[in-house]
C-alpha cells in the first residue's frame, strides 16, 4: 500500500519556493502519497508554536524557508524534541554562495518577490498573453517574443501563460482551414514562431472531454456548439487538421514540438530554451547538446 506522508511546508513568505522543492522531491517516489500542510507568512513564535502542535499530532516531514534565526532555531529545537525530520531547503545553496562570493548576503523575507523591473516585466507579459490569446489582435503579434500556433486543444493558452510568468511575451493563434489570420502570421519576422502538434488519438480524448465539460453533443450547431460540437472530436477531421498544420509548419520553417506526452511546464521549458538559443546564437552549439533540446525535438 502507498505510504501517506504528512508534509509540513513552512515559509515566512508566499510558500512558493518550499512547495516547489518539496513537490519535486516527493514526485520521485511512486509509493508515497503526500498530504501537504502549507503554512505561509509565518513570522512570529506564536504562529510557529501552533504549527508545531499540528506537526506533533500529524508527524511526517517538515520542510521550511525561514529567514529569522530565532524562528529557525525554535523550529529545529521543537522538531528535534519530536524526533521529526526538519529540512531547510535553501541552506546548502546559501552556504555555497557564501563560500563562492565571500559574503553571507543580507537575508530579507520575500526578496525574490520584490516589485522591481523584472516583476513589472512579468505583469506586462501576462497582460500581453491575455490580450493575444486565441488569435486576437494578430496584427500586434510582431511585438511578441514567441507566437504559438496549433490546432485546437494543443495547450497553447496555458503554455503562453506559463511563459508569461517568466517574462516572455507570448501570443497564440489557432490553426484552422481557411484561417483569416494566416497572412499576418506569414509576415512575422521578429517573434519565434513555434508549431504545437499532438497525436490524433490523444487529441480525440481531449476534445471529447472538452465537449462533456461544456455539455455539448455531436449534433450541437449553434453558439459554442459551432466551435466545439459537430465533428469537433472526429478522428478523421482531427487527422486532416493536424496534417494541414504540419504542412504549414514545414512550409514556413517553423519549429515544431509534439506535446502528446509533455506537460505544459515541459513544453514551455523547451520553447524557452529555443528562445534563448535564438537570442544568443553564440551559445547555439553548446545548447544543441543539452538533454532538453534533444527531448524537445525527438517527437518531431
């Protein structure tokens, strides 16, 4: 039977770092079912004492990011008394940086979330992705860093949102026969254009799920049904759509990524690497040998 493991994730900020690290680690264990208890904005001893009481009732693993030496010491002492493992996820990296740069730094809670130029760049990229979703305002796409094209339900929108969170201005355009946006796409010169494709059988299931979620049947023909009803999930229609799209990608020389077995995060990472290689061609030879680049192209 899988092991249910209570994971107490404690942060004095948003909890993003400690949650990401803990989830990445536990994902490597097939026989573990994590039960997350996320405690964020923990900044007083009173708050920490209440959390320790829950850790005592539900023992497991404590993972934390706390800047305050007093709170760190308190948590470590309480966990030691309870015989509960307690892991400071940033300590090893901070120690390595201290050794390398010869300075211990100036710890500050939430510094990575500062409202600086990078922050506002991400917000601008998010606004761009929302404005240029699903083929909207295609005449403005020359301002994009990346333009994603592909048939319906190939994860274009969530991939654009994920890229935007890294400051990448991304828009997307659906590929359909007789698409009116095609002339605009063909004139693009500045953005990196990436075509997303997928296995037709997998796309059938995705589109059928979309129809069920919208409560649409195969005979729907008006409103949302005009887009998602009818033969929207028909395998032959899907094969023709994908063939049309791939021929377009090949004719235009656009990069192509098969998203069949990729998460949004993996697809976005592959696109981000392609964008970096484009911006820094002097690193092209080095980047070509990276595992991610090979993975991004292996499904062709």
